[in-house]
C-alpha cells in the first residue's frame, strides 16, 4: 500500500469521510487538506490535517520517517488550508527536518485576518492518531501544528518551549481558538 493511501485510510477509519477536501500543488509535490467537523471527534474542534506530506522522507538522514500535520479549531477556520498545505510541503521544499518544538515561519499571516504567522510543531502527549508502520520500514508520525504570534515565537526562543507551554497552561490559552490573543501579550 502506498504511504499516502495508508495515511488517508487511517484518518477515514478514525473519523469517517471528511466534510471537506482541498488539493494544493507546488513544485515540491501535491498535498491535500482534509477537514472533519467538530461533531466527528471528542476534542470538539474542526480538525484539519495534511494528506501527502508523508510522501517525502524527512531530510537529513531520517530515511523512512515521514510526518503529517494537523490543527484543530473551534470555531472552524477553513482559511487555514493553504498555510497548512505549505507546512506539509515545507521539509520537501527546504530540505529541513521538522520535529517537536520547531517553529516554521510563514511569509505572512497563516490565514486572512490573523496576526499569527508561525507554526509551532508539537508531538502531543496523547497521539491523535498512532504512528503508522508500513512493511517497507516507513513510519508516519502525526504532529500537531499550533499557530503562534511573533511575541510567542520570541518568548520561546528566549525562554524555551517548556516555559512557553507552562505560560500557556497557567494563562489557560485556548490555542484552538483562531481568534485568540497572544500570550505573552505584545
């Protein structure tokens, strides 16, 4: 089975047919964004995921390690699809490996009407989807993409990821809300 087909199958087995699909093509390849409405999952968010980032090995000697990304919003934010697709192709386009704690910049806002312009990549403590292992040694990990503001990116650089996560937890930051305010505040 093709790795992208295995990813698609894993998502549909978990949540059923997506409510929306979009296809994005770039020089590095093609990626799809699938959406499931909040009613389809226990997190009660509209769930958006990349399908196709796993077609590419992670660069820098991580042969067989593939990733896909997801983000959840309440209320939903369909305008995130384009920047999420760009994230899915980022490693293939730049030759950079992406892992837990990395920040991936965008050329502008992640969607119209927001000041968030960077993705923070997290490996969730509890996997939304388990790692997929294929017979040929390929494995696909599902990483959470959290949109962040410039002030949050700078705080993470100055104080570390754990400090940012602690601040968010103490401040009850609703990072699933696409209209949230930055924390720390600018």
